[in-house]
C-alpha cells in the first residue's frame, strides 16, 4: 500500500491578532476531514507540529481533546523547527503503510501576531548566555534576521552571488503571489520597489524576510484507497539530513546536507530531478531559496542567482518554484507553506498561478540555521 495525502484544510491567513493556535487548528482540521469526505471519528492518528520557541499558546498533544478526536492509535508532538512538517508526513507514512494507523492527520497552527507586540517579536529569540549563542547575544546578534544576513554574506562570498540575486527572488515570488488569493502581500513589486525597502541587516532588506501570519493547515494521510479526496497525492519519497553542525573556527558552519536529503527522496520515488514539475521550498529569507536551489542540485550547474534572474523559477520557466509566493509574499506558516502550495498545484486548483499539467512536486523544508533538511516527493494519481 502507498501512503497518500487525501485531505487538506487551511484557514485564511491573517496579518492581525485574532484566534489562538488551538482555535485555528480546530478550524483547519474540520476543513480537512470535510475535504477528505470522512468524519473526525475516522481519524485514528494525530501528529501535531508547533511554532518555534516556548509560548503559552503553543499547540501540543492537548489539541487531541480540544479538537474532538478520540480513540487514537497514534498521538505525537513533532518539532524539528522548519523541517517539522515533512517529518510529520514521513511519520504518518510509516504509520499507515505499516498498519499502525489507518488515517493520520498532520496539523500545524501558529498565531505569532499578538496585540501590542511587533510582528517579528515572537521569533526574536536571543539564545543562551554561554557558548557561541552567548557571544552572539553579547554582540547584538539577536533573532533570525542578523543571523541569516551573515549567512547571506557568506553565500555571496563562496558562490559569487550579489544583492541583485536577492532582489530577483523577492520580485519573482511576489509575481507568483499576485495570482494567489491566499497570499497576504499582493502588491506588484519591481526592482525599485525592492530597493526602496529598508535595510534590516545588510544585505537583507525588509522584503527579503518572510511575513509572519496567524493561520493553520491540516493534511490527512492514508493508504486506504477507499478514503479521501478524489485526487490522491502519493508520497513517493522522503529524505532527511541533520548535519549536527559545530560552529567553531576552521569548520564550514552553514552549508551541506541538502543534496543528500533530496537524493534520498528522489531515489525512494524512483525519479530524477528532470521528473519534477514544480518545487516548493522553505524560504524564510530570500537567500535561502538561492542556497537550496544550489544545494538541492536543481539548477543544472547554473549559479542560482542567474537561474532565478533568467526566469527559470517564474511562471513558464523550466522549474516553477514557490508558486504561491512562498513565505516572502505568500504566508509564513513554517513548513506547511510549501506543502500547502504543492497540494494546490498537484490538485490543479492553482487558477491563475497553476503550473500546466503538474503531476510531481518536490517539497523542501529546513530548520534552524539550515541545521535540518527534509525533502518530500509527491505525485498526483487518478
């Protein structure tokens, strides 16, 4: 039996404070079972992912009771930062293919936008008091933006990249978002508009950074051919890689792990990179798209910046990428963002942004400072 994604539910994405993660998760879950044509009582497995950091409203296994689930054979909280979503799908696949569960729901919900607080404050964690994190804190490197700015500087040095490459990613994803009614930023963006965006931490401007939202996504995985949406998305292959980096002098502390992760997923699927119709990448910052395109071996040896500038990731390009606007212009719901768009594309429900005849997709997730890699290959079946 082959595990498939057979149900999908998603709340509207909000830029204003509102419902809690628990309330959002309940709504997405109800939509997912309705989409799958089943009842909540049919679900016998529940995997819950939650946002980074320790917050009082963090979603956990208590959601099972609040969400109305019962008689579960599988209940777990999964957390590997941005790689969590694919880890949940992989865990669900193992469960339904082994018979440990029949119908597994994977849920992620987040509500970082809180009245009276800045939008990015939830993710602005300063780290520990000692070691490399303590040094960063003492130096004023607080939160993700300055950390990824350092990564961007390093990537430009080793790959001969440029700020123009970052601009190309931002404008390309915005063009995709214009056709996505669920995207939270749908104002046209050109080069000048990008350059007018304030610099946050050189070389990253505001438009190089993802926009936090309040929202939730739920997907249902089953290997039972009698269960689910008429369009089944087979889980053809998965891959994981956790380099366990040691950030100290004399060691490359940023890159590596992504290619092996994707190689494993493709090998499991019996596919090559040429078989991919669309790619959905975790892109909390523009530079991550460039890094992953190269690490995943998706550019055919062309420098990633040139690859994007030449239109390969755009509509009509050779490798349509982040077709909903990604996390930069679509919505930042961690690893559920790229998975949700893959479902939309493979179901053929992308309307103005639909990739013609798309049947296969690569979904990529990263966590931490590119410390965790996860890859998923999906294929549409009749």
